């Protein structure tokens, strides 16, 4: 049974029983000059979720692209016996998010859910789909020139950006780091423009992939979650985002990037030196967190898709609509949910 179907069934059972726009929850830091020594980065976890069905879209591959980057093959996934059951007692206390969900990754068991199938704007969690399409297409050493139009795009939406300058040249891998670590909208624009080619074509691929994955409550109108053309035109549901997050985390390249707290890019051919810090308040502050993506707009509030591993248990969760009371409000909600989830007892 597809993960999305399992989540929906389990979520329903659980529930019946019981205009400025920033691209991220907290702007990361990018310094175009003077980087002398990169900060130490947090290592990415080697744990690999095993419950998602693999579905890579051939439509995401540019005409000149070589073979797609491989995911962790099923033979290397953890071996599991009969699906254990976690005894859910009560619910997380003090969660202010309007929607959310928590799932045990190895079994697909829904531990907690709040309006899991109701669409809401998701802000920069959108970049997970952008990264998924690009990584699955491969060619991560491909060099891309920052387009002239990126300056006006970022300025129009007062978007969080890495400060990329038109004419600079970066590899796809470098741009993915900027987009996923500090939630840089100029990096997302540059990648989408190259891989579409053009934004309309790339956005069409995003929606085609969402349909292919069965994400019926999801729709994209931008590669970064900015309020284009309206504040609610890009949206998804907690259940859909868990499915998307699980799939993305099975790509080693994606997983290694979203687990980093810092990333230093030395001065190279066609660009200055840059330093990025994560927008994810959980990384480095909550033991066991391995990613994955933050977001914020006025309409979406703070959003956070997250995964943590402790004592052999992997939990993935999401919160949408955490209040704009501070840049860490999404992380505060996630902390309460994870604390509750890891305290639950396994019955078999």
C-alpha cells in the first residue's frame, strides 16, 4: 500500500479516535567576501527511512542530463521484522501550529495528526520538491550562470537570498546547498530557470511529480514558496508533505545537505566566497535532528518539515501555521511534538 494511503487511513483513524514574504523561518547568513575559515558543520545522519515508495519523474531530466542520481537501494535499507506498534497516549501539549503530523518512518504509523489532509500554504518547504526534481535529474556538477532576472525577482518579494550576483557561475550542488541550508530564493530561481528550462516549465514539472506521487492536496506556483501569484496559491497538506519528505530523505545528496548547520563556499571561477548558516532552529539544538526544511510567509506563518533519529527510532513530522511570534516558533512546536513522540512506548 502506498505511504500516502497508509498515512491517510491511519490519520483518519487517529483523528476519529481521539504581505511581506520571507523564504525561511529565519534568514540564514551569506557573506560574499572575507570568508577565511569555514565553521565546523554538523554531520548528516546515515539512518535511512524505509517506508516510501520510490518514484522519480523522468520529466525532471533536462535533455542534456546524464543518468539520474541514485537513491539508497532497497538492499541497503534497514531490515525490519513485523511492524512494531507504538502505543499512543494523549497528544503533544502546547502545540500552536494550525496543522501538523508525526509519523514513525519505519512503519508509517501515524502517532499524531491535526488536520492532516487540509491544504495550507507551505512557504519554503516548497524547496523540497524543487530539490527532489533536480537531484533525481542528476548532473550536479553542471555549471549554471545566475540569470539577470533574479535581482528583480528577489527584490519584488523582499525574499530571503544568498546575494547571488547575475553573471556569477555556480555548480548545481553549490546552489542546492544555498537553497536548502539558508533557504535562498535566488538559488531556487536560478536552479528552476536552468532545469525547466524557464520557471513555467519547471513549475509544470513540480505539479506533474506531485500528481505522480499521489499528492492530491498539493499544488505549486513557484519553485520557492514565495506568494506568487497569491499568498495561498502554493499549498500542501501535512500528509502530503510527510510523503514528500520521506522520499527526499532517501537521496543521500539531499540528506547530507539538510543535515548541515553551516556551509562554506570558497571563492571560485566566476563567484566570490560565501558562507551559509541554516534556517532550521532544530539543528544543533535538538539531539538527533537530521533535517529537513523551514519556511515562512505572512500567510503560511512558520512551517517546518523535520526528521529526528533516537535509539533506532526515526520520526518525521511537520507543522504548518505556527504563529509569527518569532523565528523559532516552528521549531518550538516541533520540539514539543518530538519530545512527546520519543517518550511513547513500543508495544511489540
